[in-house]
C-alpha cells in the first residue's frame, strides 16, 4: 500500500476542485513509492520551490506524511489494525470506528488497502464517516488481474452505488488506469446512467480509483444497502419481463432493449459506430463506456 505516480496525480487532481488537503487520514501508513524525478515534477506542479523539494529529497521519505504536508496537508493521521508501522490510530477496520473519529478529516486517502480487509462494507463505511462535509475521499484498489493479491478485486459499479447522495457523497470521477504509470487514464460512466454493465477483459493489471466529495452528514447505508443497478433499476422494476421467474440478466436486458423507441436505438448505434475502439495497454475499451482523460 502506497502512493505511486498515478496516485500522486489523483491527489493533486483534488486541487482542481478548489479543495485543500487540510487534515488528512490515510488507511494504513502509506509508503511513498515516487522516484526522485516524480517527486520533483509533482511538487513543482503544486507550486513547491526547488529548494524545498531538494531539501525534502535529502530526508528519509519512506512514508507519505511529509510529502502530503508539502502538498498542503495540515496534519496527517494513519489508521491501521497493527502498530508495526507506527500508525497514528490503531483500529481494526473490520469493526465500526469510534464516534470521536467521525467527521474529523478534510481528506481521506486509501491506496491499496481495502482488498486486504475482510469486512469491506464496514471498512468503507468507516472511512466515509471520517470525512467532514465538503471533504474529499480518494481511494485506489485493484481491478483486473490481481488474482491472489488480496481478498478482493473491484468493479466500477460498487463505487457508483456506494458514493451516492443518499449515503452523503457525490462522485467526481471513477478512473481506470494501468498500474505502472505509463498507461492512460480513463473516466468511467455510471452503469446506471447507460443501463448497461461496464465490463473489461484484458491481460494487464489495472487499478480503479474513485474521487468523491461528502455533500452531507448522512450516515452511509442507513436507508438501504447498495444493489447492482441492472437488477434494481431494470429487472426488479420490470417484473412483467420475468413473469416472476428467475431470468438471466442478459435476457432481461434484451427484453428491455425491445422497449426502447427505434429513434433512440438508431442514435445510440450511430454514436457507437462512429467511435473507434480505443486500443491501449489496458486492452480494448469501448468509448461508449470509457472516456480517455488528461492525467495531469
């Protein structure tokens, strides 16, 4: 778990929303995996002088705290289940956090920890509750091709359903990228908005990131737990399509498509036929689902 060049760019990207890091919480004590030239580039883009940067490079920068402070963090706390890396707060995220930790942080950063925590729903709720209203949440987790790395790999649907208005959040971006810093960034569409699953088969390790803002003090999952949108918004709302019987999602989606007016179908087909399939290190990405974005 740590901050590489892509994660650093995501953190820097928060500034585009006029947000300062302020008081920061990290899940686990995050390593700083940036090379010296990457530190110079990212700090320069944040307006840090070369003298300050060179002075920082001469210090022990195994962990991320001082780097985040240079980017604007006023204080950095880390949460971990073990004290072996001297985390600020020792807490097993499989269990709910203490009341005094809620709404205490302007920014939350998680980079490669959730996949190692068994009780993910409790862990993600804990982390959401750390964030103050108007604060920002940045998380990066394995997507494809991390078999055996942790307990889980993640799909875009879970981010879109978790970071919803009813849970107190608004998504700014969900981003897919290749893991070594050389690949492109792709912004993903919400499966609910296009009534289709966002899928990808490829051969390279991929990461999935969410940038979200807390917009209220609503307690996550207090009203209901997230459901996958193609079930809750298509299948369950169109019971006549399934005749109260188990019905493959593919068959249901096919039935729903038959209900779409011909003019709308033609417009969608035209959009997709005019768009070229994007070929990259991530595999073949349908531009109807993925949009290439600037990494900086």
